[in-house]
C-alpha cells in the first residue's frame, strides 16, 4: 500500500511538472525562439550540475530520513523532487516534444520505479537494519 501511495505522489508530480513547464514555455516561445536552443542547453546543464551536487552532498533532510507518510511531508517531497521536471518541461516546449506522450511516459516510469524502490528498500532495510 505504501509503495503505491509513494508511487502515485512521485509519478503524478514528475508527470505534471513538465506539463506546467511546457505550457509556460509555449507561452514565451515566440518571444525567445532565436535563443531557445541555448536556453534548453543552460536549463539542462543547471539541472545536471544540481543533480551532481546533490549526489555528492552528505546532507540528509529530516523528511527524507523520518519515513513519514503524512500528506504535507509527501507533498513537499514530491514537489521538491520534481522542480527540475518543470525546467525540463520548458525545454520540451522549445524542442517541440509531443508533451502528452512525454508526460505519460515520465509519470508511469516514475510511479513504477518509485514503487519498486520502496519495496526493495524495505527488503534491504529489514535485512540489514541491525548491521
């Protein structure tokens, strides 16, 4: 049950945020069409650098380690982890991606992998908790 709930939160927001970014990007597309490829490059570069920085960071947020399933905590985590997807959505607008397929694909894959991650994490957590 928890794996599905977490999958729904993360899958929904990972799929929804690119749609929001896409709609924002489309609204500004005619104004910045001449430099859209540079904007896409910069946004994806910033996202990549931020992901590397977070991977190398030793900080653990309280919400991440508490295991809380409260609505507020789950909403905060789902939105926080999908902010980069908003920027990707803006990039999709400049690259003229079929947004419906992209959003569906991102949401389903995120739901699936998040659910599997919770199940696998639970198995390993139980097995290695005492160690």
